[in-house]
């Protein structure tokens, strides 16, 4: 494939594609988003730009790399030496390890040797450029005004006379004219949307940043721009701490391997985490989805509808720092969907509710407020609730196959068999397998958020240890008596609280035995 790479001069027809490629190459590498694409755009009109040395790389008619040269100077008192610099040197991120950057460097350095300039001075990746003949500027007594001498400040002598060049290095003024965040944001709107991320792992070097889109046993898939890369975990991951292992929706750093499994190095900090007790291992948490903004709780308005189950989902969402949105599907089959909407709204003032019919496109316009670029939506619900149909309506095509509904119990087949991330015009949707039951998590936070009205009532009881049975001055009993709190809602609150306590105690017991077992093994 390397033989198909063409190194040539840039034309005006290349401008947009070269800027887009540059944006992708630097996106989220040094911080949220990047500004290198704006720099390329402005550099072409700078008097210091050197188009005769700059080149692009083309592969099968597509711009996959570019290098841009400009004039710079080294100043020592009253002496000024003109030198070359280049930047950015950009390579399409899905074409790494193809030698594109090396080809651009080799071709342009050969051209630079034919000019009157004595050397090239750059700020660049210290693990990359020394392989191509670059040396630390400290060796030449050349200094950078911002950070002195660092491993990223390097030079390449083109002529013997470069040994006489020393002093303070200054890039062309255009390099300092691309820092305005508002200007960068406005210019970036001209390109496809990519989510800017602020993470503690930035500044990235050899590692790349991607997102877990699928997990099957010990096999991971990383979404890297439009590509899905097979991946495995680095050996330093501790399999006993499940919370630190990647889940679908996680952002991860990884070493890119174009011909095999990429290597996952770390899981980046999460903004949210949906979890539930593993039904097969009581007390052990199952970590499901990370970094979701909304949890679409999909329930059909037939026999699948369960107020209690929806309340459980809402608690899981709130505990995981995710906004719960209840989607009541198949509203065309219900004579009074408004009654169910009001009932679900009573669960919590933090829940949003919509009654829709994806088949007849009823209520779908109400969901547009959630479809903003950069948003991640997780779909959960029981089989046959209409998750796949809703997803197909969002994408406008048959993204997921839908299953038939059994008339006997209004349930359907599992049409989604594993959690998977789907990108739709800048929106990420994580579809999950159908779940008939969902337990509450090991934290009371979600339950207390869901039933904040009951928590507030409890604080109004005459006695702080009120059990809400026969004690005088009980605010809970009074609220049930006057109808402001339904007995069913209070019983559900007690039930979820008791389930939380059971799971928590079981988890402590498992942890206790695990520690004892570990100590026994260490002694023996």
C-alpha cells in the first residue's frame, strides 16, 4: 500500500480536505479539540509561508498527510539568522504506521537542502523526530523564549554553516495568532463534528485516544474515528477490580496496531457510570455503560409496562449521574397514554417522560432536544419494548433488526445481544440487551434522589427514629392519609431500600471472605 502514496504540492482544491485531515490528526491530543487546522488555514496567507517546500500526501485520491514550512529566525543580539521551521506535520490518524510522515519529511528535507537556509528548527514529538536526524537545540546553543531547552525543541542542520547559528528562536507571528477560542470554535463548525474532551491523560504521545464500542468476553472493540479496532488489555490491568476495567462508552488510551490487536493502556476518568447488581452473583456489581448523558428507559404501553421497574431504572440512572428519560412506546395501542405519563412523572421530579409511536412517528419530534452533537444516549428496557424500533427511527434506517412480539405476554425476542455503541451524526447511542428485571445498586444515592419527596417527609416526623408505623406525629402516615403520598409509592421505596441493604451486606460478606482468602494464599 505504501507504493500508492503520492507526495506532491498542495492545490486550492486540497485546502478543505487538508485542513480536515489536520484537525483529525491533532484532535484531543494536546487538550480539548485542537487549533492546528486553523493554523494551516491562516498560514497559507502569511508572508512567512513557504509553499515551494510544503507538501501533501495522497493515497487513493485522499489527502492522508501534509507538512507546512515557514520562515523563522534565531536572534543573537544584533545578529539575525533566518532558518526554516515546519508545522504542523499531520498524518491522517487512521493511517498511522504507514510511513506517511517519514515520506513527507524525506521529500521536503531534500528540497530544503537545495535552498539558502542552513537549518530547520522545530518544536515536535521527542520520540519521533530524532529517528529522522533531528538533534536537541541545546547542542547548537539555540533557545526557545517560552520553555528554554526541552526534549521537544530540536534542529536539523542543512549546511555546515548552521554551526554558527545560535541565540533565541522565534517562529513566524502567525503561530501566535491562532489561540482565540471563539475563532477556533467558529472555524471548526465548517467540519464534521468531533467531541472535544478534557482528560488528565493529555498530552498524548505514542498513545491514541478512542472509545470502547463493543465487548465480547475478553475481546474489546475501540471506536477510533470511523474505524473499529480489535483490542486487548495491557497486562497491568487488575482483573479483580471490575470497576477499573473498560466498559462500553469508556474513553481509553491505547497503542494503535494497524495489523492486529491494539493495546488498551488505561481507562480515562468517567463522567457517569451505570451499574446494577449481577443477578447471578448477588452483591457483586455489574458495570454496564460509562459516560452516558441520558438513559432512555424504553417501556411499551402494553403488558410490559411496570411502574416498579421504571422506578428501579430511574434510581440506577440517578445513582450513576445520568439523566433518566422514560420513553413510553407504542402509544398508538393505548387509549389513554397521558395517564401513564403522569404516573411516571410522579416517580421523581428529575425524570423526563415522553409517549411515542415510532411506527407512526408520533411524539418523535419531542426527542429532538436530546439529539445534540456530542451527546451519548443509552437505551435500556425489556425485550420487545421497542428499543430497536426507536433506534431505527433515530437513525432513519434499519440499524437494528426488530423482533416479533408474542401475543401471549406482549414480550419479544432479544434483538440486541450485547451492549454496543453506534455513532449517528455526532450523537452516540449505546444499545443494550433487554432486561426484564433490574436490581438497585449498592448505593442509596439513586434511591434517595428518586424518592426525594419521601426523604423530605421523613425529616418532618416528630421522632428522628420514626418507623412510620404507630408513632404519633408521623409525616409519612399523614401524607398517605391525605393522599399526597400513595401507599404503593411508599411500599416501593421500602422495598428498594431493603433490597439495597441486602445487596450491601452481601457485598461486604463477599469482600470479607475475599480478603481472608487472599491472606491465606499469601501465607501458604
